[in-house]
């Protein structure tokens, strides 16, 4: 038999590879679908490319590539007999914690168990050919103590589907055995996308049993805490020795404090502190400054009661596995209302009703994708679109399964228990590649992710159909000089409206003022705060605030040739097919920590914006002259405007670094100057690009201010004709001096609002277009705080039949819309909390809460964060 197998595999040996360092083995999910080893047909892993394929796609891969050898992985999951599980998994608190507690924000337990031969019956007994436990992710949200598995692995040779069970060490060639062993034990390609598990069990502190507590009469109220040194109200820690309430460290996500708790330890050596907003009847999070790690305190209840804190009366801080602040009762109501807690929601199944699993703080991605895939233009995106729209992964339970659950598992929610959803791991890896935030496991702002995704679609849709066309519209900006009354009109591209939320327009303003007074009084007296009051703002007030003129800072009037007061108003030059509307709920506190305003807005189901249509230059208006302000160097004065022309600001340290490499001093000065003092590395690149020029080592010569004056007699000195779309010539010169084409440099500066550093990034991420694409003007810009988001101010190259051929492609039409979806956020900050979305399908509102999809009973339209409207037909 060994000889037969060896001879059978000889023709295929050149195509079988052993995974090398850096190779990614996709053995947890199909590349084209969401099939996994737990699916009915299992998963086939190509032994050459290590890509995974479901049963429906492996034949196509074989026909296209000729690759014949695949490893077939199949996992059979079955429930243990009643009583075999030994109880539920304990929570991570100051009792005995599990050895691998889940990271914050994850309501799932992920297991790494292995494939073995078909005869193994439990992951703990499954070993590979070398006797090690292989590594494979368990995709289902199962409690590992309640289920057991039968795993099997085998080689399959196409097209005859000849199967070779594994392990089969004696009968297989050595190379094949090594390759199979390596594939079985390789980490999943997506494993790094998941939050790392906690491998170490938290230990009891050595100070817990002998902790000395001062009898100083300190009593801590149940809420209303603040740092005793800086009065911060977040990330507060109670020292268990003297009862001092102090703030913790400042963290990368904007949370934290000023480190006063650590300073207090250094001054007093009091070792243990408890995080205030983690205290619940189940325990609390405790840190030992001396041991420098999180610890357990078996006597935490007694230690807290010493300062008047009753653990049993403290509120819980989590709901459905997502973080919620303990001392913020408004959020309790918000979580319940938005998720429609307490209602018997009916699960729905089928096409368009498939949920998306939460990989750990990925709800921002899930909600955005659910809304986008409800729009026909986005439904052609292959894998996730098929997963959400095919209905293949959203099938209702069989009647027999329901009966069995009623008999044996009455404590479980029958319908939601059946909804597994699809995993967005491949999509997240793709769209977050190279992004410092979206590639992390931290919570993100759904609005920023939406704009990031639209930007990616724009970049990759040149010359083809662009689904983001449905969001694109033109904004007309009208700037008026308040003194001369002259105006200037310009247009730009945008994708989203940002509506301000004017708290002064709240209809319950008196109630809010009374609440603030009572809250301040409670804080001063260290008493519990009063019942919170949510501001209720009319939508018309938000729209009015959006349309009001705004002051233009540092406005230079070309009519007066001087700085003056200017105002800007924005209107729609076109209306998009789908309108995105974001409520500006988030602001920054005095400590620069992002805060969410607690408000409700009566957002309408139908919206008519036709009155906001731009009108352009009117007959009674006079335009501002097309002149740009004179270039004024920082050292210039009225009496000596030329004093600093010959002494430009140059980073002399960078000059000396380059000179020490042997380059001429004057060349080094020119390099640093022409690269905008951006560092020796950038200047070095300039030197390499200009070494052959005849004036390379000549002294730096700058044009005088007089040279830049226009030759036309009707211009004032220092004012030059203004091309409204042309960046400053100095910035263009810096980029062209670095070797970049002038046209490409101008496009980069336009795209980045003339920011030189971001323009360089743009150039490197946007290769110079071919001649046929010369009209393309694509760019990235960051969201700003204007009424319009200005997320992407680039112009798409695809031409519109109903507009000028050089402009962006838009789908203009009437400004009448109907609400069809909204995304809601729960929590104090975009960096924490949870997102869900509601989408109107087939005349019914449906709530998408991670993998759970149900009919909505009471959609909380007044608490949304991002709203989506579709245009109504003119009829």
C-alpha cells in the first residue's frame, strides 16, 4: 500500500509545498465564501498556494490552476450529554477566573484546537503526526465546555477525488508528510486579526490578606467621583489603604488621566487600588503598584466596605458583552432603547437578513457594511455580498431543532441561538491594510470608517463602474467680503452632510438647566447625581444651524487687498442619489477626551432639501477680483519688506548632517530649503536627484518679492492673478524640485488642501496616471469640522453625460428623500461602546445587532448617529 500511495503521488510532488516562514495558510475560511471546516462540505486547502476553498469552489480552482492536491478539513461539532459540561464558564472577576478570559468588548470565546485523524473524539486528544496539538480556529460561538468535536483531515487528489486519510506517516512520502504536518500546525492566516488571548491567570496579590487600611473616616459615595488632584471623572482608582480617589494613566485611545494614582503610590507606598467603574456585585478590577500587574483580592468586599462601598448595590457596567460606563446612567437607557432590550424581537432569516459576527470591536465595520449592501450599487462586491444576500448563511432552524431546544434548553433564546452570521475577517484585513487604526482591534468611529471605505472604492474604481457615485454630490461655497460686499463662488465634491446639534435650541432647555444646577450641587456635596435629562432638539433647528453663514478665519479680501471679515455659506450644487447625514454628537472636553452629547433629534422619515439648492452668481452680486494675497515672510515689516529675502529659514542641523556626508555646503542648504525643512532624509533624496545639474553647488538664490509682481497695470504690487484651483507656487516648486512632475504635484496639493507633507503621502499612494487618465484627479483628505465632511475632495475621472466632461461624475436629481437606514452608537465615546443599525426592508424596520437580525418593534430613530436616505422619484 505504501508503494502504491508513493507512486500515486509522484506526478504531483512538484506541486506540493511545505509552508515557509511568511506563508499564510487559509484553513479557517473559504476565499470565495464563508464555508469553513464546520460547514457541511468542509474546507479544502490547496497544498501549493495554501488558499482555502469550500466544496462549491474547489473544482473551479482545480480547473483554473491545474493544482490537484488539496487537504480536506472537516470538523463535526456535537453537544455533550447533559451534565457533562461541568457548569458555565466563570466570569473574569475576583473569584476564580478562567485561565483565558476574553478581551474587553468581546462576547465570544475563541478556541484553538486541532485536527487529528478521523478517529479523534475531543480536541484535547487530537494530535498530529509529530504528536503536537495542531492549530485551528473554532468559528462557532460555542462554549468549549459544552461541546466536543470529531475532526478529520485527509488528502484529496483531483479530478478523481481520491482520498488519503491523515495521519499516514508510514505510507506517504516524507515530503508529503512534512507538508501536511506543517499545514495542520500552521496558525490561521487571520489569527493576528483577533485580539490576543490572555495566557496568564491572574494571581491573588500578596498584599490582599494583610492589607492595612487607615481608619481615617473616609466614606466614598456610590457615584459622582472625581480625582482629588485634577478633578477628572474618568479612569478613577480608589486606593484601598487610605481611600484616596485618583486618576490613572493617559492611554493611546484618549482615555485615562494624569497619573495621580501612581504618584500617590510613590509618595505613600500603599500598594493596591481598585478601578471605580468596574465595581459590581461580581467583583472589580484591582491593580498592585508594587507587583506591577492586575491581581485578585479575595477580601475585596470587606476592603470596599471599610470606605462605605456596598458591592451588591453597585451597577453592572456591561451588557451583551460590550463596555458601558458604570457612573453614567443615561447610557443605561440608551443601550436598552437602541438595542430594543426587553422586547420579544422576532428573528428573520433569508436573503438580506444575515448578520455579521463581531470579531472584537468590529461592530463599526459590521453596521456600515450592512447598510452599504442594502444599496443595489454595492451588492456586486463578491464575497461579503454573497454571504449577506444569498440567504445561504441565514437559514431558519428546522422544526425538530426547535422542539428539541424547547425540551432541553429553555434558558436559551431559540431564534438568536440559530443565527451565526458571517465573519468579516477577510474584508477587515483587506480594507484596513496599512491603516494604523482600522487595522487594530480597537473600537473606531463608524463615520470615519465609512469615509475610509468610500475613499478605497474611489481609488480602485478608475475606468470602471464606481458604486460610490451614488453618494457623490457637489457643494457650492459662497464667500462674501463683509466690507466690500463682493462674493466668490467655488465648488467641491463631498459625500456626507454633517449636521450640527445646537443644544441652545433644545425644546426642554429649562429642564436641562435645572438638571445641570442639581448635578453641580450634587458634585459639590459628594452626593449621587440627579436623574439625567436628555436634550431634545428639533431636526429643523439642526438644518437651520447647517445653513447659517459661518465666519471665515483670516479672510483676505482681494477687493480691499487686505484682511477683512468674511462669511461663508454652503449649498447643494447637486443632490446625490443616496444622502448620508451625520449628526455631530461628539465633541471634546476640556481634557481633550472625546465626549458624546446626550441628545435626541426628531429625524423625519421624509426630507425635502430642494430649498437648499445652490443658485450661483446672481445678477445683483459683484465678484471678488481673481487675485491672491502677496507672499509675506514672517520677518517682513512695513519699513523693511525685503530684509529677510536673503536669509530664508533653513534647518542648519539637517544641513550639517548632509555636509558631513561630503556634499557641498551650498547644495545641502538648497536641498533642505527646497524640501521644506522636512528632514535630512528628504533632502538627501533631493541631492541625489539634482547632483548632475550645473548649478548644483551654487549658492541658494531666491527670487525677490518684486519679481513676483504682475506685469499688468491694473494689479496691485504683490497681488497675482488667482486661479481658484491652483496651489501656491512655492509648494509646487518644492515638489517639482524633488523630481515629481508638475501636473502630479499640483494634483497632490489640490487633493490635500495644500498640505505639503500630506501631498507627499498622496503622491506615493497615487502613481502618476497614464495619458488616457490625465483627467483623473483623485485624492485623499481628512474629515474636517465644516458643515460638509469634506472626506474626499477629489474629482472622479469617469465622465458624466449630463455635466461638463472635466468634472466629477454625479447623479443629480430632486432633493426629496426617504429614510431607509440609520446607524446608532451606544457609549460615551467613539473609542468605546457598541454600534447597531436599523434598515428598512420590504416595508419593515429590521435591527442588525452583530450576528443577530430581528424585526424591529420600536426603531429609535431619534437616537441615531448616521442616517441614510434614498432619493424619491419625481413622480
